[in-house]
C-alpha cells in the first residue's frame, strides 16, 4: 500500500520499512524484466513508497547539469517541482561534489549551504536525500528524495536499503541502455544490408549458418537459412565455392570467391569475401555483380563498334584530358598511327581554335545538366583547321572518364553554310553587310538602347557626283571606286560599329552606342577624310567627296524604321546645302516627320518661349595672346520640365521650322541686351556676339527691330557682333548681300560662323563686308592629322591675308590652344576655356580673364 495510506506507527516499524523496501525492489526488477523501456514514473513511485518521501525525482546528468527524467509526488504534498527540472551543478557545489565522488547525501534545510537552502526553500522542502546512480564508478544520474518536514532523517539501515535499491535501479537503467544500443545496431545492420542486394552470412566452423541478412531473390529467406548447414540450403554453385575457400578463412586468412548461377533465365554472377571473426566463425559478404559483368560486355562490344564508325569518339577526364579515343580520331587529327598515343593525357582544349575556346569551355562546364552539341574549329596535326560538330555527353566509366565527345567533320558543310550566308547577308561587290543584315543589327541595337536608356546613331553616306563618274569611266570603274571607299570607311569605324551598303552609291553607318552629337560629327569627319584621299581611276587621279546625314534614336526617331528615314532626310539636306557636307537631323527637323515625343517637345517649346522659360548662357571668346575675354557669345538654353536640358541642335531648328524663331530671338534679346547694359554700367567693354538665322537675315524688319532693341537698352550697334553661318550667307547670294549691307551700314560688325563648311569664294567674302571669320570646329578636331594641320595653316593664312579677325572654335585642350597660338590665330573659343555659363560666371571670366588657359 502507498506510504501515505499507512498509519504513522506502522510506517515507523523497522520490519514494515524493510518489507516496503523489498516490495519496491521487486517492483523495480519487474520494470526491467521485459523488452519495453521502464516507466520512469512507476520507478519513482516505487521508491517513494519505500522511502516515504513526499517527492522522488529521477535525474540524468553529466558533469555540468542534471535533467529531471521522472518524478512522483505524494498526493498530500504541496511542493513546487518546476525549479527542479534542470539543475546547473555549478550553482549547487554540495550536490555536485557528493555526486562526483559517488556519496549519498542526507541533510535538513538548515544544515545545507546557502545555494541548496534557497533551492529547497523555494520549492517548500525541509529535508533532502540524494543518491548518485553509477556506471562503473562514474555517475550518470541521481535520485533525490524531498520531504516537507525536518524530522524525516533515515537511519543507517534504511540508508543501506536505499543505497541497494538505487544500485539495482542503476544496473537496470544501464542494462536497458546497452540492450537498446545493441538492438539499434542490429536494426541498423539489417537496414544497411536490406538497402542493397548484398548478402551477409555468419558461418560456424561446423558449416552452420549462424545468422543471415539477405533480400536477394536468388536465396531463401534468412529465417529459412539460420541454424542450417550452408551446403544444404544454398545453391550448389555457391555452396561449392564456399567449401573451397572456407578452410582458408577458418585458418585466419582473408579469402574471395566468385561463382555463376545458371538456374534463372539469365546468369547471375556473385562475388564474395570471407573474413574470420575472433570467436572462430567466418563472416561472408556476397554481392551480385551481374549488371557490372553485362555492362563490361556491352562496353566491349560498343568499343569494337566505335572503331568502325566515321565519327570520332573520345573520352575525357574531369579536367578535360584525353583518356581514350577511337580510330576515327586518328583520321580526324591526321595522326601518324605510330605516334597516335601522344594525344593521350593532353587537354582537349589544346586542339580547339582560340576563337572558339570560350564556347567549348562553357559547354563542357555546363555538361552536368544536359548533353551539348557544339560547332568549333579543331587543329589537325599539320596545323590545318577543320570544322567539327561535337555532341558532348556526361559519362561515368571505370577508367575515370566523366564526359564523352562524338565528333564529326563538317568542314564542307560549314563552308557551304558560310557561302550561303555571305550571299544572303553581304553585298557581293563590297563584301559589306547588306540591307537584310543591317535591319537585323539595327533592330537589336534599338532594343538594347531602349532597355538600357542608351542612344543609337545612324548615318546615311552618299557619294557625290557618282553618276558623272560612271558616265565618264564606266560602271566597272564605278564599282572599283565603291569597293575602295567601302574598305576605307570600314577602317575608320569604332569597335562595335557596322558599315552596310544600302544600294547604289549609298552606305549606312550604325553606331550602337553614342553619347554627345560630337561623336557623330567626329565619325563624319573621319569618313570625309577617308573619302577625300586620292583615288586613281583608270590612270587618272580623282578626289571623291561624300554627303552625310546623321540621326539619333531616341532623340530623332522612335523606331529603327523612323531612324533610317530621319538619317536619309538629313543626308539629302546635306546634299542640298552644296554636297561635301555633314548634317545632323536636329538641324533639319520637320514637324510632319516627328514622332509623338518630338511633337510634344515642339508644343512645349512654344509654351516655353511665350512663357519666358528659355534662358541665355554665355560663352567667352578669348585672346590667343593673353587669355583676355574680348567678346561673349549669347546662346539660348532650354530646360524642359519633363526632359531636362534640350539640345540647341534640336530646339533651334525646330523653332525655325515651326515659325517660332522670331519669338525665340526676341526672347534672347530681351535677356541679353539688359545684361549687356548692366555689364556696361559695371565698366565692362566686351562685345556681345549674337547668332541670327536665315529667316531673320532675310526679314525686312529685322535690322530696324534690332536697332530699336539696342536703343531701348541704351546700347549701340557697335556693341554687338552679328553671327551668320557661311551656308546661310551663300544661300541666295544677291539677296543676302543687301541685308548684310544694311547691318554694316547700321554699325554692326559681322562674323561668318562655321567658316570652311561652305564654298565661299574670295570675291564673296569681300562682298559680305564681314570683319570676323569663325573657323568651324570640324577643322579643329582634325588637327591630330597632318592633312588637318595643313588645312588649318591655309585657313589662318587666308584669313590674315584678307584682314579678318580670326576666331577658331572647338578648342578643347591646352595643346590645341598653344598650337593655334603658334600659327598666329587671333582669338579662340571652346570648352577648354569655358562651356556656355550663366551671366554671373561669364562676368567673372570677363573681369579676371583666362590667362591660365593659354
């Protein structure tokens, strides 16, 4: 009966107590009698009934901590168990020390050290007994008996009984753990053997099968084998093989067997190893190697077949070295059969053409996911190249190969394909890409630019006066000229650019990645220089010239088709301007040809002009001698709310074509003239350079309007230099002379801008009554060539000889500035000195000068 139900005097009787311990002993033993793990709660209850403790705890522990494994508490006890679930032995030194030395501990609350007092007091206990559980002298657990009264001390006899009971409990727990480990190990061995087709037997010296693990269909179930002679239950061929080698294994030697079983539809090959055990028995490990034997036979047959194929078959190691090859490899490589073994061990990539290495290396690296078919060039032993088509596939082979390649000579096929491709995609005369290839390249360039927010430049190039050349020399000479120009143009392209023949005497330059318009102008100049070189046609020297029109996606077009149309339109405008000319589409925009975005920009331009949202920036013109600023050029600038800064090359031609140029000029004068008046009041005397367009020059009221604006700001015509481009001045020569004379008579100085791009004669220059020549920046950009320097020297000599003040535009480096200074150039302008800047910065340059730039 539970101790809580006994009368106190009965529980105190020694005989009763001894009987209670014997009863607990029987209950503990019963818990370990079966195969099931013991019930920890039942063990704790048996110990509590014997010891009359209010709470019994069974712990598992290591050298640092003790974990509560099971507990039982008397119904009338009111103890708080939670703090006891995990004890850190470092916090309770008395418990730790007694546990470490295997000693029983019995203490009342007041006799305990402070840490243990706090623990027991916290749970409501007044007395404790701890008993270590030992395995070969080392503690692995602990029993703790807690009581709520101080007078529960056990006598020496009871403590001995309690110790014996604890020792029995420890032995039972250790034995359970050992049995569990043995069962787990046996189950693990059974699982390992069962997961394969391997068969394991333990044979005694008398030839009996002691134990068997097997799931192979060729053998009986293990239950039918164990305890029986192997000679009676195993197939005869296997039993005979074991009988031949078992004596050697029993004598302590390692032995192997091999046998073939022919009882089934297909033969089964078994290989086995015999190993002696220390107790005189022998363990036998059998493995079914039928699949390996059949695979070897298939490999042998395949190898014999491969030697007869025209396709070369090679096996490669993980690092790509040649391990094996077929006879066709010897033929493909052109090897001498006597030294064909020299290829073994050489990296396969050693024979791949340098231009194909990347693709082949990538294909080999990605081979693990799927087979690959590649075409590449392969070196023969003689150094000759052949095209091969290779099917690469992963491989697992005994000789260590991890990939296999089957190679076929496709040189003839490749040459035919190249010939067909050449005919389909390239022009037969110039060998340049044709329209079909250009359309594809343009579509891809536009797509990439749209995704990356980049720009694509496209130029139409037309050979001037080509019809006259054909008429004078014949079509054969004309074709010869086109072929020569195609080679020259190709030589000046950037990496990544494409030159195509559009048809007739027209070429197209595709520039997939452009930034500023200056890149287009630089390309145009290189093409013009290439065209201007002397060409001998039928024994006569000729100096061809070209007209070029450039357009930019997405600035001038929204698609590749629109870009072609825009560049073609710009090219025709260049021809109309006098041939041998370059024109950017931004210079000739027509509203009817604009995309939706350009139409929107034009609409916002009108609002910007009328809403006074255009500004004026100023770019200095400096003395080449000392860097003093002698004039300041007024330039319109527009910062759109949606698109940011809009290039003047776009919005000024747009304003002219849309009839807004007069309003734009009014806006520039409204801002520039008051600023010039402020500079005059501040003591600055530099002149203002003002650009005018063709429509302004030919306007009958322009001169009077300009003078009225100056008078309103207390300025004089002598304060302003009027700039007109050479091409404008040459257009309708008689009419423009009248207006230029009106400007000169009013007191304005006149500058011919972009000088050198037109065809002015000396007489025309004299009649224009101009005082200034501004040399076009295209000549400055060609100063790196000998021809460019000679042209610049001639222009300078011409200008000085005719008495003009000479300004060279486009100066972008100190080296260029000093070279021009050495030629005797009067004045310089360009980004080297200053970009167009706000009025405040321009005033600073006017006051301080830019002497450090010369």
